[in-house]
């Protein structure tokens, strides 16, 4: 007995969805690492800018 066409389509789409879910997890992990690195760099940049502003200027 052959299965209906719609059922085959559903079976085919389930596997890529699992793969897509794994890719999303990897992407989120990658993004959070990048975000932490960017935040760290921004903090360092902000600190150096504040330091430059607070340096005494010759009179």
C-alpha cells in the first residue's frame, strides 16, 4: 500500500527541521561568544576614552 503524497512530504521535511534546529543552537552559541567579545572591546574602548578625557591638560 502506497502512502499519500502529503505524508511523504511531511516525512521529508522533518529531517531538515532537526538539522535547522541544531544550526540555530550553533548560531546562538556563536553569537553569544561574539557578543561577549564585542562587549569586552567596547568596554575597553570606553575606558580608554574616559581616561583620555580625564588626563590633565597643560596650562
